[in-house]
C-alpha cells in the first residue's frame, strides 16, 4: 500500500509517534508499504519554520531518509489535477497532497476534516 503523509502526520511520525495510533505506526513500519512524503510538505514546513511558527529539524531530508520514507516530488500531473478538485479547502499545500494522492493512487493519511472531504482514499484509523 502507498501511504501519503499529511504534514502534521509526518511531523508526528518523526518526532512524537505516540500521537499516532498503533495501527498507523505499524503501517508506517511495515516494509511492504511505501510511505510517501511530498515535497509540498517539506516546503510548508520550511516556510513555517522561517516565519517562526514551527520547530522542525534542519536536516529534514536526512531524517525522512532515516525513517525509510520515500520522497514524492511535485509533478505536472499533480499540479493539473488540482484544477479538478472541489473547493473544500483553501490551503494550497493540502490541495496538492490531495491531488498527489489521487494521481499516485495513494492513501492520504490526515486528521484534517477538510482534507478528508476530498474524493481520495483516506487512512481510516489514526
């Protein structure tokens, strides 16, 4: 299974995994699953760090690699898919994650109710 992590889930998985449910922690550690981290999430984290709204590792790429997560770059098909999405959510980072989940046929892991309103597969248990 491919799991695409929303930004808050990524941060919890890396720093405070106890905030995640046991089933999700197991899924993230299962070598049969591919855990995707969008470059959109890293972009969002770096912006929020610069604004002083978030504390996160300065070596995020290395931390993501050490967790054996897989980088998902933003592609043209991802950007094009955003135009087809209903306007449930104004956050451009979350909209990109939804588009990427749809294009990549990945399960989007998020606790954001607005993100969960989109027509992509979602993780059903945190």
